[in-house]
C-alpha cells in the first residue's frame, strides 16, 4: 500500500526493482491520481502491477476496506499533509498483516517558530506541526505498531533541499520558458521555502515500523 502515492514514481520504481510486487497506490487528489495512472500505463512491464485508487487514508475507500491485508506500506512525504496523524497510522496498521512493515519518510521537529509554522501550513500544505522524534515513536506505537526504528536524516535532506533551490534559481530563464512565469515563480517560492525551513529547525526522518 503506497499512502499518498502522488504521481506514482516510487510505486513504479518499486515494481521495476521488485518484479513480484503488487501495489495499491492511494492518492487523495483525484487529478493527481488520474495523471499517475496515465503515466503507469506508459510502462508496459509494470502497468498491471499497480492499482491506482483515489481516497483518504483516514477513511479508506471500498477498494481497500476489505479482508485483504498488505505485507507492507510506505508513506513518502505524505503523512505531513494529513491533519490527524494517529488516525492515519491506525488505519494503515489495521490493513497490514501481522508482522507487516510500514516505511515512512517525513518531517519532524522539536521546535518551530511561528513564521516557519505558517510557512509549513500556507506554502507547503502541512496542517499541523510535525511531531518530535519521541512523538513519532509514541504515536506509531499507539497506532498499533510493535517496534519502531527512527532515523534522523536531516543532514542529507538539508544538503539536497539547498542544492535543489539553488539549481532552480540559477535556471529561471529555462524554467520560465517551460512552466511560464507564474509557474516558475511558484516553484521557486516553494523550493526556497523548503530551503529556509531546513536551514532553520525543520528536520527529516526515515522510519521503519513493524506491526
């Protein structure tokens, strides 16, 4: 189960690298899911292995609300957009078989000032402040996971996010031609905001939780 699958890149990569894998790609935004499915259809070797579903992880659609259980789930920078994190994690845990694994990449923070909280909400689309490292472990266990391995990956994310912002800024002529002035400026604001947040107190984590 790919939670918040977006345009489907991680799902397609996983099925390419692990040919026996079958994935349900759950995406909240219908327009994004439709585009993701069209991209998957362009990949003949994997298109039958991914099922794209529109729905909310906190209120799973009928295609997932069955007796079926998943061996694993992943949520790559998607749970940060969910208002009720515990409800989302509980929902995922209930759909995993015993011993199933959840892989998460997401934000964490011990402290954020008011300006950065507003940036996260208004520019990045995060409706709540990210949990601290201890809060992540606690909420996962409350959701039903038996073991949680939390890894701080802030340093590598900080370097990558800064490089992305600088690279985009230096290529604005090209970006404006491709995306239009409004589109290019919007992306530059987003990338610059993420760079600012990671230069501040926003952090990144990689989590492996076992049911």
